[in-house]
């Protein structure tokens, strides 16, 4: 997790609670830590995707004049990210 995520007391509490729950279900601590981090990371991605979809929908409805440009920016950002990932 990022420094931002681990320095947030609410996220730390959620992570600790999730780890404890997974351990109580019988998972070894080491695996529970990885599983909990993965679950929180995926949830964060889902939230960000929902935020982006809502923002784009709002732009389409309220600011149609910049909606197309917004889609271009989103696509360019995706392409830039993919290039960075491919480069390593």
C-alpha cells in the first residue's frame, strides 16, 4: 500500500480489522495480511472507477462542450500509464 494509505488511521484500522477477520477464519497471518491488502486495494480501485464514471457522466450531462475533451484526456492518461508499466 502507498504511504498515503498506510498513514491514514481509518485505513490502518480497516486493514487491521480485515486481517483479524481473515485470521479468525483460519488463514495464516502472513496470508491474511496479503489478502487484506489486496481486498482494500481492489475496493479502492472500484471506488476510483465509480468516481471517474460519475464525473464523466456529470460532464456529459452538464458540460457537453468539454465532455469529448475529457474522454480524450482519460484515454491519454490510460495510454501513458500503460507505456510506463511496459517500460518498468
